[in-house]
C-alpha cells in the first residue's frame, strides 16, 4: 500500500490552515506506521515457544505468504510449530488494523473533498475498482494414470486410459492414493 505517498500528497495539496485545523496527517501517519512497519514489533501479542518467538505481525506474514496467497515454505521452527489456525488468527487482527487505517485515510480524504478543501475528480469516489463478472466455461475433465500420454484430440479418447473424472472411483475415493502409499512403503499394490 502506498499510504505514505498518499499522506505526503495530502500535505502538499492542503492549505496550512486545513492541515492545522482539520487534517491530523501526523497522527494518521503514526497510525499507519504502528500497523504496517516492523514485523518484529508485536501489535497485539507475541507467541513464545521452546523453539523461539514470533510476533502477531510475523505470524500474519507467514499466513499471507505461506498459507493464503503464495507457497513459500515456512522456514522457522516456531512457525512450523504453530498451526494454520494460529497463523490465521494473527492475520485477522493485523489485517483488520491495516483495514482500519485505510478506512481512516479514506474518510479523511472524503471529508476534505466534500467540504471543498481538497480538489479531486468525482470519479475517484465513483469509478469501479473491482471487476464485477463471472466466468462460465463448460468443460470436461478426465483422469489417467501418471505418465499417460496427453491426448491431441478430445473427440476420440481411449476409454481404457482416460476416464471422465466423475467415473474414476479410485481417484474420487482416494483408494489409488492409499495403494500408492502402500507400494512406496514396500507393501503390495
């Protein structure tokens, strides 16, 4: 988020009188700093285990980058020791505080605009910023054993190799996974 650039721009665009009487930019800047800068500083709590410690902000970062959006492996022993639920609980608090800071910033900008103290194009408040759409794509899904050659033409699939996914009982029931695990462990398939 570019909160610092937004606050810098407000300081440059607003009159000294407005900055002194209406807009507490320094207070808002401090609010943002408390919620986004320094993951090593606990916002609400610190988790301490035999393997180390993590702040709620560090746990939230693990949730975001390892559990939610990305697939970065968790490298810290304490991070691996804690559950997905614990990382998510930390993320809820941390990202709620960031959302609150964003709301405070929006409300200030909106107030300044509505009072005629900040000149902006009306579209800043009315233009859509999220896509409002759905995608409907008819499809057919098939399964085959690992290593089966990919078909070049879906109109003539070999039914001995390629099964409609809803008809692949082993895949849907997980039986093929159990058999594969037994084989990997030296058992029979």
